[in-house]
């Protein structure tokens, strides 16, 4: 696995994550249930519904929101909402963060080199979505590549019988299907909520 440099984080200066991890969850809840207030109130984040964050947020808020999703909605609905929020995050990145010329280049490349270039770019900004977690990716092998996030904030402190980090699954699916191969399937094949040492995502095309 290739592991990028991670910024120093400590208790006095908690790690931060981009606001998509908050705002896209609100959008997904509104789309599915017509309201996000109950989940956000459970997480202590109701203020973000009136004034959505525009800057990086404390990763502990993201952890609390994902935990509130699972407790309030149950695992199946929480996973669906989180996955939708990940798709919406991918759409935002494609529209606002990945330059058009770079997107065109990736679409012209074969899937393996395109995946490698995309993940190198993602790795440079990994701290913006993984917080104090550690992001790494493997060299593409055949028609697949793997990404790991140790200390994953989406499931941190949780226990489950199945993988629960669907926010990342959705985001990776949108990016890979748009920029690498339109038939890419993304699965979380190991999750720290199940006791794995890191959350492991496989992209296969």
C-alpha cells in the first residue's frame, strides 16, 4: 500500500474533515425522509441545518453524526443514507474540486493507470476526508485496486456485524464510475466496526 504523509493531530488540535461529511448527509436525509432534524439533533448538530458548514469541521462531529444515523434509523437505513451522501460528495468533487482537463485525461486512459492517477490525487488530500485516519492504496492488480483507511472516522467507536462505511463506498463509486470505468463495483471488504485492523475498500471493473 502507498501511504501519504498525514498531518499531525492531537487532543489540543483535533483533526478536521471537509463539510461534505455533514452537508451531504443532511441532503440525503431530506431526500429520503423529508427532514434531517431528528438525526442532527441526536448528534448535537442541529445548528448545521440552519447554517451549513462551509469550512472544515471537527472530525468528532462526523463520528457523532454517523453514530446518530445508525442509532436513530437502524443499520439498513443508516447505510442507505450514508451511501447516498457519499454519492452526493462524489458529485460535488467532480463539479468543484477535480479540474475538467484532469477529468478528460483520466477518461481517456485505460482503467488501471487511470485508477492509479486518481488515487494519487485523492491521497494528496486524504486528510480532508479521513481526518486522523490513515489512508493508503494498493497498486492496481488486474481489474481491481484496494484502498484502506485505518482509524476510519465513519465507523470509529462502533461495532457491527457488517461493513458500515458506506459514505466512502458511495464517494469512491461515483468517482471511479465517472473517471476510471463506468462498470466499477465498489465494496467494503473489511471494516473496523467488525474488528478489522482497517477499513478496506475494493474497486473492481
